[in-house]
């Protein structure tokens, strides 16, 4: 029996709610720190020819913990779409997954849209008509939620 299985479900629910509250704060407070680490200094102008090289450079800085309950694991370029894979730690039961998805509201998405539309390098990706997808996964790799940002979202 793992240590997680030994924790009573009532305690797990409380920890999950605390995690959601932390997530709200991380999205608000951790944005500048994340951008500073992940995207600066700017080394190139992104275009179709060097996009894969840019993605490869980003992946060298991963995994990157976003607060205590999320970890950006990888960035992929596939079918002219950039996908950011974010692992949500501390979610394993169906109820926790549904709770995270239901609490990942439009306000949190708007903050992530703002990050993408205000960051020069991410905006360059969008300007060459490459959408940026954020896929939130359980530690086991199951999709919790995903959404896409396109050039028109930043206009």
C-alpha cells in the first residue's frame, strides 16, 4: 500500500482544495518568474525555419515546477502545433481530476492567454499561425483538460 493510499479521503479532499487555491495564486504570481526563467534572454526571432530549434531549447530547461502542484514536462511541435504538456501533481482519483477540470475556469485561461499574448516569443509563434496548446495531464498521463490559443485570441 502506497503512502497516498494510506491518507484518508477527507484529508485528500482538503489537500486537493488547498492545491487549487495554490494554483490560483501561482498563475497570478508565478507568471513573471516563469517568463524570466523560460524565455529570457531572447536569442532569436522565431519563424517557420527555426521553430523546432526554439522548442528544443525550451525543452532543455524542463521539467520546470510551477508552484508545488504542477510541472511543465515537455513542449512538442507536431502538425504545426506547439503543445505544452503540464503534469498536475496530487491528482489521481476520478473526483480529483473532475474537481481540477471543473475549477479550471475561464478566468485562469484568460491569465494564460495574457501570458502568451504579451510574451514576445510566444506571440511570434502565434503570428506564424502556429497555435499553442496547453494540455494538463495526471501523473499517469491522462488528459484532465486542454485548450488552444491562436493568433486571433491575441487581437
